């Protein structure tokens, strides 16, 4: 089930450049590693782990669903069409 969800969200043609992929992967792993550190407020750790995991999952395959929705999926087209 998790594999199908990941494929549905992050599958398809890459829409990130190699630079975007590298930065996203490096930042994601760094933020996730920082989230593992003990903190007085565990919510910060959970947020860091979730944010870091998203960035790493975005960078590894080179596909960002948010960028796809904004640029490819219509917002960019709608703004350009109004212009």
C-alpha cells in the first residue's frame, strides 16, 4: 500500500533539475538527522523528521508533486493565461 501511494505521488517523469535534486536530498537528510536529536519538545523532532523525509523523497526520484501541481498542473497556466 505504501509503495503504491509513493508511486502515485512521486512517480512519473522527473521535474527537478539535478541541482534541485541534490540540494533537496542533502537538506532532507540533514533535517531528518537533526530531528533524531533529543529535544524538550518532541513535536519539533516529528516536524523535522517529516519535513526532512519529504525533501529526501522529493530529491531522490527527482519528482516534486507540489511543483507539478503549481507549474504543470494549472496555476502557472492560469496565471499566464490571465496575463
